[in-house]
C-alpha cells in the first residue's frame, strides 16, 4: 500500500524523535568511559594508555561500522539492520555489566560499538528517505540535538556513576536503547531491499585495516603510516577490480561529493577540539577540579541542543549557504576569543564554548544537507555512511595530534597571537589560533564547492516561510 506524502512526513517526524533519543545514548556510550579511565586503570593495574583502548577501539569500530551499515542499507531492509544493530549493542552492554577482567570489558566495548555503528548510519539515511529536500535541514537538526544532549549528559552521568557506584554500571545506561527498538520496528517501512549481490567482505576488511593503521600511526609512528598507505593501495585495487565492490569507484568521481567529504574532515577535526582541548585547558590553566569541568561544559552543550533545531529550520528557509556563514562566524569568533583569553576566567571559557558548540551544530547540519544532495538514490546509504566514517576518522586523528602537541607543554613556546597577554597557556592559544585560520579555509572551500546552492534551493511558499520563521 502506497503511503501518502503527509503520512510519510508524520512517520518521519516520529522516527526522528526516536532517533534523537537513540543518538543521545550512543553519544553518551562513546564518551562516558573517558571519565572512568583512571579508575579502570587502578582496578586492572594497567596504564592509562592500555585502558584507553576501551575508547579507541570503540571509535575505530564505530567508524568502520558506519560505512558498513550504510552499504548494507542499500540492499537490505533498514528495519532489519536496526534490529540487528541495537540487539548487538544490548548484548555488548550486558557482557560489560558482568565483566570482571579487562579483556572481557574490551570485548564488550567492541560488541557495543559494532552494534551502535548502525545509529550514525540511520541518522544520515532516515532524513533522506522520509523528508523532502526542503525539510531535510529540520530533520538533520534533530540529530544534532541528540548528539548535543549526549555530550551534555554523558560526562555528568559518568561522574555520578563513577563516584557512587562501580564503573561497570556505565554499561547499564546504554541498555535503555532497547526502549527504542519497538518504535523502529513499528515506524520503519517494509521497503524492498535493493539488488541482490555478493557483499565485498574483502574490500570492507581492507578498508578497516587502512583506517585502523592510519589512526594508530598518529601516536605509534611512521611504520604504521606506511602500512596504512599499503593497505589503502590494496583497497583501491580491490574496489577497481571487484565485480561488486564495497564502495563503487564512481562515488569518488562525483567531485562535489568528494570535496564535501574533505570539508567534513576538516570540520570534524577542528571542532572536536571543543570537547578534547577544553577539559585539558580548564585543568592545566584554570586549575578547575574535575567535578567542575563537566559543569563548565554543560551550558555549551545545552545551547547547542536548543539552537540546533533553529539551525535546521534556517537551512530549510534561508539555505545551507546562509547557515554556513552564520556557523563560520560563530566558530571563528569562538577560537579567536579562546586564543586571546586562554588564561582568563573559567566563566569566559564557558561563554566562548557556547559560541563554538552552536556554530558546530549549525555547520554539521548544513554540510550533511549539502553532501546528501550530491548523491544519486542508489548511493545514498554508502555515501552517507562514508560521511559518518570520515567524521570519526578525522576526530581520531585530531585527538592524537592535539594530545601530542599538548604533551610538549607551553614552556618556552612563544605565543603567536599578538593580543595574548598571559604568562601560561601559550600552546593552547596557538592551537586555537591555527584552528581559527582553518575555519576560514573551510568557509572558502565550502563556497567554492556549494556556493550555487542558494539558487537551487527548493522554493517555499510565503505562508510556509512566515510560519517557519515564527518558530525560530
């Protein structure tokens, strides 16, 4: 039975509410264990670097899984993939809750990640399948809200659990994902799967090895980078010769799509500094105790959640280019201010982070929307899965780089910002200044790639535009 446009829109709205809650839990699962690493290290008598694999392995599998589920979504029912992914996520959580050795806890995190990777995939696919292009910004904004809530709640809930209960209870929080499964089963349609064919597991394995080696090379050295380049060469050879490759080479012949991935890579790498460098800055320079660091970052996450939906509506009404302009202005202001007032009051840092987090939400919505419009229907799943994967790879590489630079310390490092007047923290000031320059690069690259979108934007009636603007 054919579903009317109005019914599909209502189903899409319901799915996005469920997805927003799922994304919150997924984001919390990804960041909560960062708070618990010191206690886990003590429990198992391991170094922080060793137990950090609970987070590193999660990110690695999450990145590979996102594009794998995206590829599978082009040929299998989305309902079946979501069911499998969420059940696997739950199994991992239960194993982790019962774990008493580090090996079992690591296996549990890997299973969690292998299941949770379906979430970023459907977060890209559902807006494309259930929303018209002129309403897609609104849908993507709800995913940004879910991520913002996860960022806000994750550190606070993790701190409460770790300080009052055993760290293993962090696994119990994500069991709430089971609540969403009946709703996905109800609202996701019984669409027919795509063309049958063999799944290119060799290509997927080579891609996974490539990503893993590249991420590890950031902190482990040149030999792993060379191994990653070799694996990349084998992956390219595989997709060029396989009858049904893991990723069709023609996807990368789409210049706008390829440039969109480049822009997304730069945005993810620079914006993740807001979550990675801020706690280090507040600890090293502002000397805040750990319990206050999470609360200092909460206002920015709440602002991102509140304004994220506004950004989506603006994208639908004013176009993606307008939203990118606003976002770039906010991000540039944030990083210039952070670079100038690195040694200032923690209250100032918290205010600057609000600008950055809102700007990040806006630009992620606009770029996801722009990239989605470059893809033909038969490449939507794998194409948006690649976008998610690129985001995670960029974050993993950037985190490694930031950590290495910060480890060098500020002693004897001259500050590059002529307005900087503090005696310490020059290394943080310099990093923020470089990121500010990169924001300008991203802004120019976006308009060189998608600058004409404004003329192609779907027309909206005057009554619809007025009503939508009244909600902003």
